[in-house]
């Protein structure tokens, strides 16, 4: 259990609110976000990703989970936020936060997206490919605006969970390979463009990374490459952005490094590498997403039915599934489940928690020992705060669940449950 999750006389409590009260008030499925844990995580990043030698910048990766409430937290704690699409830009803008906090990503930014960036006044754009340079510059010219840009590099490291691979193939769809024989030309193109102000280089080596050496390696390569380019082109490069990907605990076998330790270690590694290369950098950014919100989220479902199959698999069927959490079906992600209204009972029933969608892969947790459940019990799936709601779909025309933030005994509805009307609001009869 994370953050403010407690067993309150047999009932799971989050943020000082009983989950049984939450489902009564807001229904199920329900995403519950532990506000205090989100705030604590942000404060840890702010506190431990600091150096005497350069400024630091925390950019929350909004793809992990985005709503107005999150934007309010970003503003309150004075950190920044990224976006990858027109929809994310629009959502952030509609929250009313200062658009100078926004950094725009994307490997295929449309004209509309680039225009929006300029009209909304985002802080910077991370250029992914060569076509984007001209497209952006042309838009700047038309609007008589300048924009700060970084260039996303593919540094040949791909890291996920326990493994990282250094590859000479550089085959990722993101960024430009540092081995590309045109890289110098591309950088020059940016530098020489009077509509663009070149800030430096960006990389993002993967997701759910537990292997600290992968980050060390990324730092080493980024610092070395930045030094090389600054000398070769005789320019000052003020910034490096190292992306996100810091791993979290979902289930047995996950071994995350705590934020305090990881950030302290990365700062040390950065300082050593900058010293070694005799490189002066003004600002270093990171882009944590999952590690800020994942453990803060819990999804509450109601048990609707149980089934023992012919081969003795015990299913608990809940009223959501792959529509509100695609991760198990998409990449066999593992989760911990709890029976929220029976926390004191003995866990003696081996079950699989399955959703209600018409897909055999719609199983949220496979083979877990839980308390004996009956219809109407509440099953909680832990650590669903990242890439849950943001990847939700309407498959089988299920409505996207509500999101409620909880803190100090109070709950705050952050996103309303989708209505039936909203499900069909864009449907039109066709003239046949
Ligand atoms: C460019 C970039 N930055 C940051 C992130 C956030 O990663 P995470 O949520 O694993 O921290 C991602 C995730 O895909 C990303 O693509």
C-alpha cells in the first residue's frame, strides 16, 4: 500500500476517506488519486534534483495522467509540463495554467499542433525530425514569432524495466541518431534559422526503468555529445533534457529506486561528467510521468459475478477492465489487487480478476490470493495512476470512469464519469 492507503478496521482508506464511501458517492469503476502522494513525489523531485552547478527543471509528462486538477498541482508546485498532441495542448490550456510551463513533444507534429504551440505561447518545442525544422520555421515566420527549441536525440540506449540495451542500430522512431551522418547538418540548420532559438539536446531512453546504469550511460553520452557539438560548431549549448522513465512498483519483482536516492545519484553523475568533459551547462531537465502519479492511483471496481471454469480457474468479474486499464492486455503488466471492504479477512482464495470486455485478454490480475469475495464486494487495483485513465477507451461502449482526488478526509471530483449522451454525441445518422 502506498501513500495514505490504510486499513481502517477492515476497510481500505485512501486520503483519509473510506473507499466504501467513495464508491457510494461516485459509483464504480472509480479512479482514486492520492493527492498527498502526488504532492510528495513532486516535492521529492524538486528537493533532490538540485545542483550548485546548474539549474534544474522538472517537467511532468502529461501523457501519464492529465486533467485540470493535475495542471493545478503543476502550477501550485511551480513545475512544468509536457504535451505531445493538440489534445494535450488544449487540455492544458483549458486548465488556465501559464503556457510558459509547457514543452511540446511529438514525432509527427501537425501544422495545427505547431500553430497551437505558437498561438498558445508554449515555452519550447522538442524537434524530432528534419522536416519539422522547416515546418516550424515557416509557421514562426507567418506569425512573426520566435520559439525556443531542443533537438531530440536517439542515443542508442533503449531501456525498459530491468534491462537496457545499447544498440548500434538506433532504430527507434523517436529523435535523430547521434550516429546519423547528417546530424551536424541538422543541428546547423536549427542554429542558423533565425526563427528558432536552439537550447540543446533531449533524450528519453525508455519506460519503467529500474537499472540506474542505463541513466548513467545516457548522461555520459549526452554530456559527451553536447561537448563535441559545442566545440565543433563553436556554440554555447545551455540545456540538456534527460527525459523520464523512472520505474515504479506495481507488483512482486519490481525493484524501483526511490526518488531521493535516484535523483541524488543522477545529479552526482551529471556533475562528474560535466566536470570530466569541462562542459558548462545552464540547465538540466527531467520528465518524470509514471513515477509521480502511478502509485497514487487506485481503481475501485464492484464485483458483479464469479465463475469457476472447467479447469478450476476462479474468476472474479468486475465492472470495468481493459477499457480503464489497458496495460495488462497491452504488455502483460502485473498489478496487486485488494478486497477493499474485507481488508481484515484471510486471503485464501486464488482468483483472477477479469473485466467485462469481449476480449479474452481482458484479465486485470491473473492468479492472486484474495479474501473470499461475493457479488457487490469492492476490488481495488493498486498503482493505476499512470497510463490508466490516459489510455482509457470506449471499447464495448463502456463509459470512461470518474476520477476523484482524495486528501485529508475530503474527496474532490477531478473528472466526471462519462455519460451515455457523451458516448454518442458525435454519432450522426447517415443519409442512406
Ligand atoms: C519524451 C518522454 N518524456 C517523458 C516520458 C515519461 O515517461 P515515464 O512516465 O515513464 O516517466 C515519456 C513517456 O513515454 C516520453 O516519451
